[in-house]
């Protein structure tokens, strides 16, 4: 399950970074924050 969270968080973070670079600042910030929350060190899912 931890590996799945790593992959999911990485994908969300990449989409966030690409959104930031394309000019969608709010969407990019939201996606990066969500990635930080669901990542292995995150607080949403305690697995």
C-alpha cells in the first residue's frame, strides 16, 4: 500500500508542477498540497 501511495503522490505532484508551469497557479498549488498530504509522510491516510 505504501508503494501505491508513493506512485499516486508522485503523479499528483507532477501534474501540479506542470499546472504551475503552464500558468494555472491555484490548481498547481492545490495539487502539490494534495500530493504532500497523501504521500508516505502525509496525514490523510495513515497506512
